C-alpha cells in the first residue's frame, strides 16, 4: 500500500494505492469493516472528522 499526499492550493489530497490484491481482500458484505472496501472508508471518514473538528466519530458496534 502506498500513501500519496499532494498539496492542492490550501488543501491536501490523500491518495491510497493498493497493489497485488487477492480475492480475500474484498469482502462483499455491508455489515462488516472487514476487507479493503469496507475498512478504509470507515477509517478515512473518521480521520476526516478528526482533522476537521478535532473529534472522532462515535464508536460503532456491528
């Protein structure tokens, strides 16, 4: 996995790149944070909230 940060005027763009994925890296369920497709959106959303407000999102139990 590679992170790339790019300055864009007064903002910073974060790009995540995954390479050499295998079939088990993707979990086709919406009731879990397992798999790249489910875990990263939750992590990045929480990071965005922390950076913008200084507070993280409320914990979620599945």
